[in-house]
C-alpha cells in the first residue's frame, strides 16, 4: 500500500496524477489539517509531524510514501530517508521546465515561506534558472482558500490577485505552482493573471505529473502495485473538505 500525505487537501492534486499512472494500487491519503498550514511552521515541527505520520502509515502497512507537500519535502524528506527503511517520493520545485518554457525570460514561483527558504529550492533554482529571472512570492491565504473549498468567485480572486500581481508586474509569463494546494486554484490564478496582463499568454506549471511518474518507477522497484485498488481518506481534523475535493476532482474524472 502507498501512503500519501500533506498538511491538508493539497496533496490530492498529486494523488490525482498518481491514480492516472497507477490506478490499480491501494492508497492511504492523510490530511494533517489539524496542524495546517505547514508553510510558516519551523522545520523541526514539520519533521516531527512527518515522522509521526510515517509511523502511523507504516503501522497500517504502507511500504512506499509520497510526501505530497513541498513544505514537508523541504523540511523533512532527508530526515525521513535517514530514519525509515522504505522509499519516499517528494515534491520537486518545477523551476527547470519553467526556465525552458518562458518566453519573457521571467519565471514566477508561488510557494510557501518554508519551501522558498529551503535548501532544496535554492539548489534547484541556482542550477536550472541561471539564464532567466526568477521572482518568488508566497501565495498568502491560498491554503486557507483551498481548505475551505473556496476555489472561485470574488473572494478567491481578491486573495489570489494580491500574490499574483507582483509576479505579473515583474514580467513573469510562466508561473510555477510550488505548493500542492495551488493547482486547485489554477483557474482563478490564470484568470487573475490574464486580467492583470491581457496581452500575455501565461503558462502555469504543476509538478504533480512528473512526481507521479517518479512514484510509478519507485513503486515498481519496491514490488509493483500492492493491495486492492482503492483510496482511503484520513484526516487529523475534519475530513469534510478532503472528501468534497476528492469527489469533485478525482472521482468524477
Ligand atoms: N501543500 C503544502 C505544500 O505543498 C503545504 C501548504 C501549507 O500547509 O502551508 O507546500
């Protein structure tokens, strides 16, 4: 069985892609929404949460774990790999494809504070984006929008506009969605960006399909699909939004 976790419902954007590449696997999804958001918490706090979640998932029989959270990947994946003998798949900041795609020469990165401060992000940016300008912005309030299933409409647009505006004003035409919650807001982000710069053709990059391909390789190496093809959803707080987004974005597709 494969475990997949996030601070909340954001990791469903990764699970959606995993189900496309490996529908015949058994998945246990855990939303740590009683401790959400992770974005502004210390790496030590997030490491403790990730360790506790991993212990719980392994006790339930998970033998591969996908850390479907950029912030938790930045804070905890090295620790998890050192402590546990099972394979972990983490999120990759998609700066490389963004640098290859931009026509304006400016890439915008939307992510949490924890991800933008992390070493992994800095290494990736310095390695792959030295020919382009990279502008970074925390998606303030985005996680809260997704956790309350408020993905569209005037309030969502107003919140999104505050963080997208600096990227658009800096000339970005390619925007990396560096937090797994943000793909749920991609239509709103695209709409707001086009309102701010109607002449620009924007590309949003979600790393989830690439992470799902990596997961498939790791899952096969660790011994193919295991268990029954089904998804179990769990949350440390209320599971209402998790179930709603799962029904809307995954079951119906
Ligand atoms: N979905 C997470 C990420 O990818 C964390 C968001 C949060 O809890 O701040 O970074």
